[in-house]
C-alpha cells in the first residue's frame, strides 16, 4: 500500500486554504516495547467559548427570522441577510470542530509502525508499516512554501515507498527525543533482500570447502 507523502492532519503548519491557524501539542507514552505519540491541537477551551457564542447568536437570529417570516414579502432583504449570516456561522463552526479536535497518533512497536489520524466530522485513517519496511526516522527541515518560515519535522523513511512527514513546526529537540525513543523500541532493520535472491539463499545448501592441503 503506497504511503502518502504527508498524512499529518494535526499540525500547526497549514496544509490547505481551509485550514484554520492552530498550535499543536505533542504527548507521548514510552512503555517497554511500545511508544505512542499523540499530537492534538491546542486552544480547545477558546474554541468551546467561540462555539457557545456562535450558538447563542444563531438562536437570536432564528427568533428574529421566525418573526419576519409571517410578513416575508416585506422583509425579503433582511431575511436573506440573516440566512447568509447563519449559513456562514454554521460553516465556520464545522471547520472549527473538524480542525480543533483532530489528532495524529504514531504508534511504534517491535513489529510495526502505525500512523493514525482521527477527528470529528472526518473519516478515520490508519496506515500500518511492518518493521522491515522502515529505513529510518530522522529530523529534517520542512521545505517552506512562499511566505512560510522554515521549520523542523519528523520524516519516516521507507525502503520502497515514499516517506511520511509528521509533527511539523515543533522544536527540533522534541522531535529528536521522539526519534531516540523510536530507536529504543524499533531499531532500524537492514534493507530487505530481493525476493529471488532471498529465496535462492534460503534453498541453496552450503557445501563444505575441499581440503587442498598437500600431505
């Protein structure tokens, strides 16, 4: 299964024009044989207050709209304006919920490495990579877009599929600590042999060397 180049949805670095500005936090649990790194977007308390205010405003506009509908032919323009504002509030609220409560989870065990993205109003995605596919995990500078600052990110490299980039915009020290924790759980495996060569080595018997010493 080919891996996308970027599957980090809970990053403070914007990935599209619809992404709202955000700041993320990284938390990880390092247990024997297992590492779980979770990235969530910060500022949820402020988002809750904003959504509450939007809901209160939506209710007031709904009451005003009900009063105007009885004489709609006299209030066509005000009704249209209120409906547009209410629709905009709903759209912004959906974007806030979708982006603010989204998270990225990196799980590392001795057998596999998994990246999962989850959040409300969005489909859950999970990518699993066996240990033998992982070529290394390093901290690199993210290639900046015009007008963006250069920031560090975690790059997971594979032997035969594109790399995965995670946790862009976090301090390099934090990312290096994650790399160190991953190395303790899952040391980098040697490159896999081609299937034909591996099969040949497994099936070819080892012949003892002839003794060429003269008596």
